[in-house]
């Protein structure tokens, strides 16, 4: 049946009830194949409906709905989960990770997976430190956890040694996406609330995520050693959010702890295991191909692409062909949280996997494929689907009628951004937070590229072509790349704490930026030798690459383009046996960095000072 002519073209018409399923990011050509129509005809129909698009351009859901209504089709967008399932079904790979459909004889007990949640600065990282005795907060900007890690600890419970896996989620509200994902892979959530501070907005936000994921909650009332601590007040406040303490007749276990003093940590772990045993059926089939989730991923100079994965079912072995998101490869090695090699990883075990072709995104599912060829085919199909979905997301929707008016009034302004970070979780969380900034219809924010690792020449060329600003989160552009960016006028903004980036971008979008301090680079030196001194610590034997190095200035240390230390003092400078105040480009010198001793050959020492500059 042909539709009445629209603009001189005819297309097959539905009866209003004909359902057409379309995946995210599909194009007009994809839709045309489904209804046996000529793509050019659909482009014309869309034009008459006030939308301009090419036949191969990815469209968003609203545009497809408008087109479907006009032609008498009920458009249903296939969710990413359904699309994923169809993809794996075509390769005869089972994606199920639960215990449904499994034979009871095949199921074995597995450790609980625990996520620590709560308000910023309520002591989540300090609590994890107390649990696993590792200093995490010391190396993090602003004391905020910047990316996810996973760790397994052991605790004796009722005479049996039990393992517990902890997922360390970031603390700031900008990492909502990662925290929500943490709750999805989690069996139990520990909600940390400071006894001296009470229930805060992020406490409620974390609580909502855990409850939405139907995850049992154990409340750790932290900082009970601090003056003004009132644990009973926390119990009263949380009753408003359906968390009633056992001592009040409820079902939620509350444990008063002091992460700083290491007090009651054992009782907290006991509460976790008791809750797991009482509320959950934690079993999995380990005798099958592994399935799970990539919790974190980054690019390591010596090891290549690495991913921290959490096994949800099955056993992962060295030599397995795996697919994680759009990355694929063969497991070359697996490392535990202490850096030790492991040959096999069982359910609920977090391991770092080496051997992937590229860096997957945090939260991507991973599966073991029958062979390398199948793994590569699945990864390529996933990548193509992701690319089309992101094109649809990035497409700027504006009708023909509005476009002329908006251009005439000069109202259409677009801020293009390129995001680069040290790990994929940070990049994803930053992207999610930036896209949620609401500045009305006058400004459009588009993220045209994102990635992990140092800022490359490709990033700078893309920024030049699209008038974009590059955001570097714990990574930098160095050497020739930095010079090209400066020469071509490409703005690169560097951040080490995520909410500073969000605040500045929001202010820029709202045109509210105030005068600020600008970082001015004074000089850079490359480490050629490291000398040990009992009196001064490590002395960096360096050659000055650009500008001049001055004693008393601040410096940052970068390794392969990634910032490893900020705000380091140049405590001393020597030329041969003489103390000097400055050393110019081309000369060699010895640099004393005060108490900072974590140096490696080829590290770059960059000195800078802050100068006030009025904003344009």
C-alpha cells in the first residue's frame, strides 16, 4: 500500500499499528530497509516535516517517532541491552550471569561484592584504607577518590575464612554514573555517614541508588571519635529514608566505627557477612566461560591497555579470548590487587587483565569468546553500534523554521569539547556530569571526542577543525603537541579535581566567568640521572629543555604525559658544586624536589607560577 504523495514522493505506508524495531543511532537507510522503501524518498518526507538529514546520518528517537507517525508505523527503539543480547545470540554466546536456569548442583557459594557509598569527605576512602591497610587518599587531589578500584580481603567468620570483594567508588556527586553502576554490580552497599555531620545530599543520592538497585544496606556511622559525634542522631535521620536500625526494631544493621582509629572495623565486616547470609543467595556457576563487568580501564606504557574486571559467573583463565565493550584480545596475564599474577579468577574476584587491543569503558560487559576471530567480530560490531549511537546523540536537533530565526538572532552558540583523562571511568563520569549542565536553549554543549591517555596531536587537530576546547583530566599535552596547541590557538584546560572542571564549564556556558589566576609555564627539565643523597634525598640530574628552572618555584612531574605529582617545590638547584637560583635552557643541573622522591628517568619537571589575568 502506497502513502499519499508527500512532496511528490510515495513510500510504503503502515496501518498505524505496524511495529518497526530500530536500534539506537540507526540512520534513514536502516529504517528504509525495514519498510522496503527508497531512502531518498524518506529524506524528502523528513524535509517536508521540517527536519534536514542525509540518508546515512544517525537520527535520534524523537525524529524517528515523527517520521513513523507520518508514515503509519509504531517505532520502537531497541534498548542497548536487547541489542547486546541479539548480537551475542547471533554468535551463540550466553550473556546470563545470574543463577536462573542453572542446575543447583553446579552452583557454588561466592564472596559478596560490597560498594562503599556516602557523602564526600565522610571518610569512605579512609574506611577502605582501614579495611585493606593501603594508603589511597594520599595520592589523590583534594582527598577525593578519582577512579574506581576493586579489592578482595579475607575475614574469619564463625570459624571459616570468608572473602569479601570491595568496589571503591568515587566520592563526588559528579561521579553519579559510576556510583550507580557500582550499585548494579554490587550485592551489599555500605553507606558511610559521618557522626558529626549527619545525612547530607550525597548520602541521600547514594541511598537512592542502592535502594533502586534493590541492594541491602549496612550503615557505617563513621568519625565516632570526633568531638560533636552523635551516632543516635544518624539513626533517627535515616529512619525517614526507610533505613530503620535493628535496635529500633528494623532490619538495617548500623555499626559505629572510627576509620581513623581502626575501631570496630571487624564488627562492620561481620555485619556485611551476616547481611549477605541472611538476605542474599550468593552463588554462581564457576564451571563455564567467564562473564562480568569492566570496573576500570587505563592505558599503561609498559603493559598496554589494561582493565580491572569483576567476574560475575564462570572462571576466567590466562589464554582466554575475551571481549570487553569494543575492545578484544587474549588474556596475556591477570594480576590481583597486590600485583601478583593469578592463573584463574573465580566469581566475585576482581583482577587486572592484560592483553586487550584497546581501552574498554568502565561499566562495559566482558565475555569469553570461543576464539580470537569471534572476539574481534563482536568487538567490531559493538564499536560500529556505539559510533552510530554517539552520532545520534551528538546530532543537533533544530527544525527548519527555528533554524533561520535562531541564526538571524545569533542565538545558536555551540561549545565543542574534547575530553582526555587518565582512566576511562573519570572521562565517562566527567562527560555525564557536563552533559547534565542546564543552561537553557541559547547554548549547545557537544562532546565531540573522548579518550584515555596524554593529549595527542590528533586531539589538537580535531580541536582546530571544530573550534573545540580540550579538557585534560590528570593528563597533559607535552613537547611538540603543547607547542602546536599554543601556536594554533587551541585552548587546553587542565584539571585534577572533577568539580572544578564542571564549575568552570558551567560558568563559561552561562557567561559568568570572573577574573582568574592563569598558570604560566616558566620552564621544563627532563631527568637524565637520579642521585641518592642521605642528606637531601633524591637529586634529579636533569637537562633544561625550555625556559628556565628557578629555585623556590612550584613544579609538576609528568610521566608519559600523565601527571604523577602536583605542587612540588623546587627546594634546591646546583650547577656542578655551586648552589644557583636559576638554570637556563640547554644547561644541565641537579634539582632537589624537597620531600618528593618518587622519580624515574625521563620524567618531565615543569615549573610554573600563577598570574592573575582578567577574563575576556
